[in-house]
C-alpha cells in the first residue's frame, strides 16, 4: 500500500513538472518577436509589423471630407491596418505640424489631403526624408513628387457640369463660383467646363456674367456673390458652383430674393443637403463620387507602397515638376431622375434622409 502511494505521488509530481514546463515554453514562445510583441503603440504579429497609416486632412468643414475620413478609417481597419487621423482646419502651418507629429508616431505611409496645393510640398518633403511614401488623396500636392495621386476625374466633373448647363439652358446668363485657388482640383474642373462652354460662349449662346473663386470653399462667399449680382439687377439663369457647399450658399441667396427653383444650380460631391435640394427642386444636379471606392483603393495602394509592391498604375500626371502615378476614378452626374439608382442604391445616403422634407 505504501509503495503504491509513493508511486502515485511520483506520477502526480512528474505530471505537474511536465505541465508547468509546457506553460513556461508556451509563455516564452508567445513573448518572442516572431509571434507577438508590443513596440510602442505598434503591434507585431507573426513577425510582421501591422502597417500604420497617417492621414492628414486639410479640412473637415465640408460634409464630404467627414465622409472620406470615416470611410477611410473603416477601410483601413477592415484591411488590417492602423490609422491616425489629423485635421488642419484650413490652416497650412497646422497641417505641417500635424504631419510632423504623424511622422513622430513612426507611420509607414502618409495619406494627405493638402490644404494648399503648393505649401503642402514641405510636408511631402519631410515624409520623403524619413523614407515614408506619400499618397496625395483627391487633391494634388504640386511640385512634390508624391508616390501616388488618387482622385476622381476632375476634368470630367467640369465637363458633366457644363454639358448639363448646355442641355438645360440653350441661352442665358451663367455665373461660375469656383472653389479655392489653393486646390488644384478647381483648375482641373475649370479645364473641363471651359472645354464645353467656350464654343457656346463664342457663338453668343451663353454669356458668362462672372467667374469667382471662393477662398477655403466658403459658402458665405457664394451667398455674397449671388446676392451682390442680383442687387445690381443682373439676371442669373444658371450657376455652376465648385461644390455642394457653395451651391448651398447660392440657393440661400436665391431664397432671399424669392428665386429658388427659378435658377439652374449645379454643384458636386452629392452632400446630403444637396440631394435634398435636388428632390425638392432647388438644385438641378450634383456630381456623385463614390467615396467608398476611392477609400478602398487608397488603403490598398498604401499597403502596396509599404510592402514595396508594384502599383500597376498606367497613368501619370504632371505636378508642375514631376510626372507622378495617377489613379483616377469615374464620377457620375446625378439629378432627380437617377438619384434612386445611384446614391440611394449605393447606400451613400438613405432614401428617408433624402426625401425627409
């Protein structure tokens, strides 16, 4: 009996030794860099660092940039990356400071929406010095040699705007309120609408009564331009607004003069309020740019840049000094007739919100 008891206790002791030995080995394995380790706020799994993206926004004042931020963050997480977002609130110096901060966080790639097309080149230069690749997102940083410029076809945006004007208004006075001169997109949009409008202007069919540039895309400026024009008793038949925020300022000014619905108003970005105006009849058209496609493509390209994989981009655009990789997506003209089959179908806005009023 005593021998059996001793044998039993020995077996139990051996089992305990084996058990704790295994626990120790597993713990050692789990704490090696090859399996799991923490490096600051960067996680390392399976020996491969989780990619950290820095996203610098020039502004969040317009609805569309809030959408871009939210969708980009969701796509980044969906594709297994970390993302740090900074918003410069239309301040060039703040954007530079924020990019410096992002670089101090050891980001692997920088996505930037420049507040100023030229001044943001300093931010790109800072990133390049640290070996961090840069994607210029929907706004091109000039003279900076970014690794990729990804956007919607802004020239086509201008063409779509002008084509709708020419189709709806055979003759009359057209007012143009562009976005900020510090945004290269405005110049590309102008290139598009000039291409369509110039022959009509030369033929005397369309009379451009003014072409303005709204600093920081302020809708208050658009309101003032329209109000001042109407105060001078100058007739306005149609307005091309650089985006839907400017279009909102236009419509508010028309409302003051009891002219909503009487003047053709066209914008871009498919803001919710613009979609509401379209179904209500106070704005004729907007340009829909499916941000989800842009965001997903951007994150995938960011990952490729970090992994040094080929981008397989065939197009190039000159930034004033360099030919840079150019990935361009198609925009869509949206009015009351196709809003259900585009914006609502895609879930960009829900039907109940658009038809709320």
